[in-house]
C-alpha cells in the first residue's frame, strides 16, 4: 500500500509541475513535499533559510549593521555568552 501511495504521489507531482504561486520561488523540492502532504508555508520557510542576508538586519528589535557583527553575536550566543 505504501508503494502505491508513493507512486500516486509521484504521478500527481509530475502532473502538477506548473507553479501554483508564481510570485514565490519555484523549488521542485518544495513541490514534491507539498505533493506528499506537507504544508507549503513550512516548506518555503525552510527553503529560504539559505538565502543571503541583507544588512542592516533587524531581528526581534536587535539591529546588526554588518555580517561580521551578526556573526560575532551568533558566535557568542552559540557559545553561551
């Protein structure tokens, strides 16, 4: 039964290759996960995790002016300072 569901999922994915959200990124991995039943918003949130950051960047009220400043704060956070 699992193989049948996977095959149906694959067929459905191949039939739905046209992007349903043209203003958002077209990532075939996201499309595959959506075809498997995952939530599109969660998949796209993770998919943009590797997109380059732009500075100045505001994260919860804290402003980082440069990549180096952000990296230093991240380093301190990870090391428990």
